[in-house]
């Protein structure tokens, strides 16, 4: 095909949201027929769609036919191979806020980290998503009614992004590229539970995205109680890697901290967290826990959350309480998948 056809196809997919070659009307009939025969631009099938009262929408996407995807040459990462088996599912969430439309997307099917308060890791890791499958989540969320375009992307869904490094960084390139979604690097956030070696490697990534560390506990003893992977790296090692990130990139990191009622929300925990944030020039996002059916953790009281925030502010830490979104549709990571699986399980 002529070189300009590439630009036309990319424009149809990423600008106009069209993935059916028959609708790409400025292509010749023979080109459309060829694309229909040889390229599948979309593989995921929505098996559940929930809408919350606050406008949040969540999709459960099945990759039942993903293993039949055909890898194609060129710059169309809507398609691609993965090691996700038939019938397996991932979640993605659209979070609207004023002029923002944020896509919260998954990087893996399941999660290897196994945080004890999170539904994503129930059943462990079942596979990595390809760059195409990661991108397709953004594409599908952008197709929802009332969404003009996705303005922000956060890798905070199912999975540990830095454990699927190649696919995630390839997906970020497409999200950021002028020929792709054209989303500013500063509007793309990657959240990691903490792999010091991978964080240091990510320092060399050419696109200056925002990095967030899911710390969730200010000391090793408590962190190992709630995050099994914490036994592989200490808080000190994580903070050293984050300090290197700040030194080498000049970009502040964000510490994500889920508050679990009566577990990690005490004043002494706030004091420790403030010390860490000051040391690495970090912002702090406090997240009130969304309860997951079958898990013992509780949502903290408003008074405890505000007290925690005030201690950090008194230590001159830039801290925000993230608004809880989609509580009425199981919007926490892995919840919809977990509950959907429970509802369809035989017996």
C-alpha cells in the first residue's frame, strides 16, 4: 500500500475510533478488503459493563480469542500476541472528572504481587497482556457513550506494570505518539508496588511519564504482613530507587497509600510516612480502602483519615485524599472480575 495509507489507517483508529476497515471510506475497496482479511484491530469482548452514580464506568473484557491474534508488521499495536489463555478477563475503568477522562487500565491478567487487601491477586498471575491488549482497553473506554477522548491514563488496574516491562513501555509509546492517542507524557501515570531494579531501569525510559509507588505501609514489618512481595525488597531499597528516579529524571514521585482501618492508619504510621516523603521529595496520595467481599479489611473512618492527612501536612508534605469513585460498582482493582467469576461459577 502507498505510504500515505498508513497515516489514513492510524487516523481512523486513533483519531476517529474506527476499527472496522469497511468504514475507512478514504481507502480503496481493495485496501479495505485486504485489511478485513488480514488484520484484526480489536479482540477484547466486553462481558460486563457497570456504571456508577458518580459517572465512573467499568468494563470486564474477555480475551477469549486473543490467542488467535495475528502479529502484524508496522505501527498498529491494536493487535498482538500475548500469553493470556482463552476465556480470561481483565478490567479497565473510565473515571470522569470535570474536563478529564481518565482510563485506569490493567497490564496483566491477575497479579503476582498478591496484596492481601486486593482482589486482583486472587488466583495469582495468569498471564501478561500484550501492548495491543493494553492499548485496546484505552480504545474501548474511549468508545463509551459521552466520551470525546481519553485525556489521562493510569496503569493502576490489575497487575504489576514493571513486571510486564516490554509490553507496558511499548503501550506507553503508542499512548504518547502523535500518530497514536497523542496523550501527554505528564498525563500518563505508572503505579508500581516496587521493583527496585525495574524502577532504576525505568529511569532511562525516553518518555517522561509520572511514577507512583504503591507503598501502603511505612515499615518492613507491616508491609510484609499485607504485601507478600515486600519480602523481596525493603522499604529502604525502594526509597533508594525512588531517590535515584528523582535525581536522574528531576520528576517527583507519588507515594500511593491505601488506608486500611485499624491496620496502617495510626498516627505513628503517618509520622513514618511523612519522614519517607520528605526524604525523597514525594507527594502522597491517601486512598480510603474500598471493601472487597470475603476480605477482612475495613474502610477507615473519616476522622482517622483526616487525622492522618493533618499529620503529614504538619510535616509539610504535599498530601491529598483521593476521592473514592465507583464504590457502588465494585470499582476497586479486581473486584468486578472476582465477583463476576463468583456469580458464574458452577454450583
